[in-house]
C-alpha cells in the first residue's frame, strides 16, 4: 500500500530521483539537463512530483503555451501503477493550468505505448494523427492526442469532486 502521498512542484533537488524513474520506465530517458532547462522556464513550466514515505513515485511535466497545456513527460514507477497516482498527477497539472488560463490539453505518445494511450483516453483524449519519425532515438512515430476543452467533460467532473488536489 501507498502511504500518504504528497504532490508538489518539482525542484532541482528532485532531478536525481526523477532520473532514477526515467531510467527505470523509459528505454531512452531524458538527460538531467532537459529537466534543468524545463524548470528554468518560469511560469510556463508545470513540473510536479509525487512522494510517499520519502520515495519519489512519479512525476509529470508540462508547458503552458498560450491557453494550451502541452504534456512533455509523465511517469509512475511500475510497482505503484493503477492506484490513482497518475490520475492525481494529471488532474493536478490540469488544475494548475486552468488557474493560469489554460483551455486545451495536448501531448504526443509513442505509437507503441498502448498503456499510456489507453490511460489518456480515460480522460477524454482523442487521437488526432501521427507525427512521423518524431522520436529521434528510434525514429518511432508519435500519436498526437488532445483532450479538447478542459473546462468541460471529464476534467470538469474530476475537478468538481476535488480530485487531484495537493
């Protein structure tokens, strides 16, 4: 079981633990410099981490581009998946984006990452098309997904219930 989970803004001091998850979850993890650059983007960066019992369990990264939240990276360690942590991270990110004027939510996901695609579909994301050769590490295509107007639909219901609160 998970202990009490704390979700908060990612800090530079968290990058080492984030990199441990990156290496565990992704075949081609980001470099630490990418996270440093993203955290330096100011108000447009929305990077959050989830801890329980002093252990980093997951994170989400997104950028606010005008009125669009663009998710750049998200991971939850395998042994705590399917317990609501990914949902809490996503909804918390959406809540933060809404507070900053966001209306839309987009991302790209590897075409072969069926679990992630199914997870995002639960939140109303639709597959809009492909970005051919998007992932330069493998040349794999990315599926473009968007949730539409996040002030409505599944997110509105989740936010009304208070899910994703810190």
